[in-house]
């Protein structure tokens, strides 16, 4: 799939059934934790750049996210506390402080990612609270604490129970609080990784699709020093249709305020694909929803 490349060029790729029960959801999340503990090396290598970036007062929020959040007014006015689910190395979490958020909390399943996030926070002197856990186990002490739950940019594909995820989002939000999701459009999964023109990849489908693989695309984490691909942890992804994401938030009781499909992307998958071809498909989507007062 996208973070890995699809099966076309990956010997370790396997088509999977969607996780059928909670045990399987947890098994896949645990496998993904091991994979991200390995992949976090790329974030550690990037620490100097991330430190300079934040120290110069810049924010890594994507313009689509900023545009969506500005609909609710300036963040400094309404967002006292933000919880970032799947915060990885913390660059985006700390960027929320640059954007005017009062305090930030990052949650991630990978110990190595949280360690990198703590280090970044320490280096730039931007305090934050970090929790290392499965997003589904986000501690109840955070319930009702968030003006904003922020997530995305390569997040939802790692979650194998979307209903449980949406319930966590709902319980974290204060009444009137907003969740912001900006993520890869599931349509991208269908596109051939290798081709310079838009072609469907073989073996993939839009509905109920899951797969597993080893190895990371060069466009994301790339090679990991000292661990060749066959020795890396197998990681599991799930494609959620845009409708499934929106419906999960509605089912959790949230009110949809913003829904968009975008040509813009937050990274550069499909290394051979011409820009004119990229511009023909939805590369990302975004949703903002609010908890009732
Ligand atoms: C592709 S990164 C995206 C994060 C961020 N947007 C970025 O650009 O770095 C996905 C993150 O999700 C985390 N993750 C995966 N499954 C998770 C789960 N079940 N609970 C919490 N975090 C999870 C991984 O450890 C990883 O840091």
C-alpha cells in the first residue's frame, strides 16, 4: 500500500482480509508498533532539521489543514488544548503551538517515535505532554479535555477499527470541540506505483481492502540502516473509504462541518507519475467535525 509501495514491487506484500475481531485488530496494531519503532530511525535522523525548522518559528501544518481550521476562527482564540493522535516525531504536534494553540498533547503507539518527539520538544523548548499507547487506549484522564483533536497525514490506514477510533475522538473532545482529519485519499491505493501515467495497480480494490508488507518506500522512511527488508517487522494497513471515515464520525455523534477532496498532497508518492497525471485524481481528503454543546 502507499507507505510501503503497493504489491507490484514488493516481494513481501500480502493481501489480507480486514481484521475480523478485536484480537486481530490488536495483533495488527502491535505489529505496526514494531514496524514504526524501526521506522522511527528516519525521524531521529531528521531531528536537526526539525529543530531548526521549529526554532525559526515555522509551522509544518498543511495549508489544507490551516484553511479548514481557520473556518472556526483563529486557533489562538478557541484552541486552548489540542490532542494529536498518531503524533510520530512530534513536528506537527509542536507546529500547533506555533499556530497559536495553548497546549498540546501527542499520542503515539511507538516508543521510539515518542522518544524522538520528547527530544524535539526538549531541544526547541516547546513543552508538550506525550503518551505512548495505542490510540484506542488513549487514557481516560484526557476525556473531555480537547478543543481540537488533530490527526492524519498517514494516520488512518494504520487503524484497523474505525468505529473504536471515532469513539476515542468523541470522548477526548470538549463539548463544541473540533476534530480535524487530513489524510491520503483512499483512491490513491488503486494507482500503480511504477507507472508514469495513471494506471490501476493489480490486486487492489477500493472497498474492504487490507494488506501487509515489509519495507518502506523511499518517499517516506526508505531503507533502515542495519535491518534489511526481509528482517523488518511486517506492518498492516487498511484502506478506509472516505464514506467510512465520515460515517464513523457521524455514528460517534459528531456534526460534520467541513468535508473536502483535494488535489494537494502532503508527500510525494508515485515517483514516476507526471504532475499533470497527479492533478487528475483526489490525492487527499479532509474532514472537520464538531462535538455537540
Ligand atoms: C505515517 S506516521 C504519520 C504521522 C505524522 N502525520 C507524520 O507525518 O509523521 C503514522 C504514525 O502512527 C503511529 N501509529 C500507528 N498505529 C497506531 C496506533 N494504533 N495507535 C497510535 N499510534 C499509531 C505510528 O507509530 C506513526 O508514528
